[in-house]
């Protein structure tokens, strides 16, 4: 019996629609999270902390930035638990509201001069809420994309929501460049935070129109949902959770060294202006809109592991050359260095994380498994701009350069031990619903 010529395209079309919706929401949340890093590097040291020493103010601002990362595992735990119990879509909605509300309120905070110690305390509280919201975001977004996608295209469609990260970063840096051209004084950093209210409204409207994950609906119909999925993953799959956290260090840690830390480094070292780093970040992010799709599609053909290793090995090799390029002070070389760090160190890794991590767990604990693993890396990554700044103060630029490369070493070692899951090349492919955890402990 012949099949309709349009039938095979329907799953792809639905996967494309869901992936696009996940990408838009991810871009909004990424924008909210990343504008904090830019503001912390360029403004918050003097606005919220009472110090006359620039490096002390930057260290304090990066410490509050790290608080958001430290809260992300809690967000991941909550997202994993409720994503596996109530559905992926529910988590995507409340995470966006939490993140957006905290971001807008940061834009309205009083300064230290206006409110004294209350100002940094409120900043820390809102940063904690940001961290919980952002920690809850990623797992739901990529699961919606991967679980709607055909198995042989999961790498490509899983990479679509990942574009939300560079898109959010592009919007964040663009917002600051535009704000600096339009405003003066504190309004330069306040305007990007306050503008978030518009993007959150758009993100909510888009996400409300997306259907629930078919994998979750299937697990629910088969009565295989688990009462405490996150606790079960911690008990049974904690080694895999730690392995995923190790895989992320080169991507997330290297990213924040090359962007947030670099904004303060060029000023402290007196080698360039922060606008040079912003332009490098924007160019790298713009290229990332295409490179993520390329690397995701490539992983469907040659496997997740080879594509990941391309990024982690480049991270090892590029640490010292990147800082040498930055130290040249030549604008074009500074821009190229930051852009290369994003496109060849960050993007190959980040593009395959959605599909590779998703394929490690069965549907009834998948949200918990990937959310916990993804966000545990934040406990280290969030402190890296602070650590890099402290290393620079102690031993100069070589300290953060070696730190950047060491992150690549850790992720490479973890990748070599992770099983390949791409259906086209895996020697022992396992269906996602029969992955590495207990499946049948139903409610």
C-alpha cells in the first residue's frame, strides 16, 4: 500500500514548531540571565557595593552572580520532579514567569547610595529567584524538542532550542549597546532589565500554544510515572548525573570566562575596552545561530561524541592563545578571539547536549536526570568568573588561561566515558524509553 507523500513530513513539521517555540522561550530566559553578567562586570561593582577599589567591587558583583548559579540545581530539581510528574509544559511556563519577574524587579532596585545594605540584599534575593527559574528552563525546553522529534533527527531538532542561548546573549549585549547610545547614568543598565517585561509576555504567549510532550503523555497513559523521580535519579543514577555535570564544564565554564570575566579582564589589564568584548560576543553569538544547527545535524550523522570532542579539545588548545590574542589589544584580534571561543569551544558541545543527555534516561525520569546533571555544573561554573578574577590578581593572565584549558580536560575525559547514543552510529542503541534507570516503579 502506498503512503501519502506528505505523511512523513508531519512529524518533522510538528517537531519544528515545538523546537521553535522552545527556542523563543529559551532566548527570553537567556536574555534575562545574561544581562546580569554584563551588568555585574560593568556596573554593579560601584552601584550596589560600597568600595573604592574596582577589583573588590567586581569580585563582589561576580559573587552575587555566582549565587544565581548556586540556585540552579534547586531549580533543576524542582523542574525535574514536576516535569516528570506534571509534564514538561507546566515547568516551562512557571520558569519563565519566575525568571522574568525577578529580572524586571532588578531593573527597579535602589542603589547602595539610596538604600544602603538593603540594596545588595535585594539584589541577591532576586538573583536567587533568577537562578531557580533558569535552572528549571533548560530541561523542559530541550525535552519538548527532542521528544517531539524523530529519532534520526533528534540531534538537529534538539539543537534548535539551544539557539535560544546565543540569541538571548545577542539580545542582551545588543540591549546594552543600544541602551548606552540612548541613555546616561544608571538608566544604561536599568533599561535592559525593565525591557524584559515585553519579551516575557511574548514568550508566555508562544509557550501556551505548544502541546505537551508525546513521550510524557505515553508514560502517563502507561502508568509508569514515578512518585519521586528526582530522588530516584539521585539514588540510582547519581554517577551519570555527575558525568553530565563534568561534560558541561568546558561549555558553561569556558563560556563565562570568555564573556563575563573577559569584560572585566580587559579593563583591569588595560588591554582593550569592554565594547570590544561585547562585539566579539555578539558576532560569536550571531554565528552560533547557524553553527548550533550544523553541529546538531552533524551529530545525527557521525555521532554525539565526535562532535562534542571537537569542542572540548579546542577548549584545551585555545586557553593560552585566546588570552594572547586579547592581550594584543588590537580590536579585530580581540573580537576574533572571543568569537572563536564561542563558535568552536562552546557551540559544538552545547549543540549536542540536548540530544545526548536526553538519550541517557527513560521518559519517566528524563526531566529529572538531565535537569539535575545540567544544573549541577553550575555550582562550579557560577564561581569561575570570581575564581578567574582572583587568579588574575594573584598570578596574572596565565592563571585564567590555564583554568580555561583545564575545563576542557575535565569535559574531554567525561566524554570519552559517555556512551554513544546517536541511532546512526551507536553500536548498542537503546530506545529512550528503555534507558539507564528504573522504569516500572509507578505511582
